[in-house]
């Protein structure tokens, strides 16, 4: 059974359309939701959580969100980029307001996370570092028994050490407690460290939904001395760099030994596929 299944999620705005987005998150997996700013990552998450009125269907552990909303919400924990609300309130006050919404709230589990994350309930939100705010959001999400974490840019604004610690925590939760994760981020080094799968969205459409390994094995980054050389092999998303030009080539493509290739990173793939899409868009508009 999949932890999350999204089918043809659609939301139309005057200047942007989330266009029939479909993907799934396997149980016990960490899926990274990637794409440039404005691609539709946050809109997708809001649509999944029904924070916006979107068409399409969402199911969590086999339960339809609309038909079993209260049950499904008990299974989901949401974590954003830091805990930005109620800066003058203490953690204790927020917990007292939060816990009654969840019949499955487990106070002893919450206290375990407070101890593990070195959180003090008497502190006010404004007194916490960005990393501690994220930990507090995690503690709240996990203390009502959430089995699916949906996270929207949770490491944004964190320093490298805090991001590393956060990734360690998420891996521990997945391995020891079987939690499943959908993790939206533009910090691809975090995904390289913890993601099993990738959902890549561009201009409101899914470009790829596969394992991280499969995506990385799909392309090579090719280096060219001239634009003509790149065009001759139909390189994808060719752009000028310090020493010539770069573009993507399918890894299974037979190429000349004169073309230098290296492994493509997630960043390389995003940059060149986005450039390719922009060029196609310009051609279509002309």
C-alpha cells in the first residue's frame, strides 16, 4: 500500500495552472518534491492538504481524503519552513491549543521528543532558533501518531549543521518508526542525502516521478567547446559556461569519445531541463 496517492490534482489560477498532477509516495519512503520557484510545489502540497479547493483525488494509506477527512488528517503531520506562528506564545501554550484537535495525542511521546530535541516548553517561539522551530513543528506532528509527514521547505533558512541534524532525524524516523515523507525543497544536497524517490514538477506539470537513482542514471552532463558541437548531438538545455557549453545527454545514447561527459547532479538536471522547457515555450509562442 502506498502512503500517499495523488491523482490528477488540478488548480487553475489566472496566471498559473497546476495541471493534472499525479504521483505516489511509497510506504516507508522519502520522496523529494523538486522544481524551480513557482513551479507548483507549494500549490501541490496545499492541494493535497485541501488548503485550497483543487480538483482531483488524494488518498492516504488507502483512505480517500474527502470521504474520510478526519481519519486522514490524524495520519498526516505537516512541517513547514520553521514555526512562524504565535511568536509571543510559549511552546506549552501552543501545545495546549494543538493537542485537543487530535484524539490520538500521546503526551508521553511528545515529552520524549521534547527531550530528544532539547526543547524547553517555557520558552517563547521567538526565542527559538530556526532549527529549533522546525524541531518543535516535528514534535507536534509526530506526537499524534502521524505516519505521513508532508514538509514544505522545512530546511529553508537553516545553516548546514542544522540541516544535517534535521536530515538525521528524518532518516531515524523512517527507519525506526516507519514514517513516510513527502519533502519539498530546493536544497538538493538534502535530497541527495535522504531521498528515495523524486517528484519533479515544472510549470505545473510533472516531468518525472521515479526513484532518485533512476533520475540520476537517466542523464550525463556533457561539455562542449562550441554551440555547434552541442547542437550536432541535440544536447538538452544547452547553456554557456566558463569554458564553453554544457547540456544534458541521455545516458544510453552512443556518443563520440571526443565529447567529455560527467555524472549529472539533480541541480544539473533541473537547470538544463528548465532551459529546454523555456526554449520550447518560446518556440510555441512564436
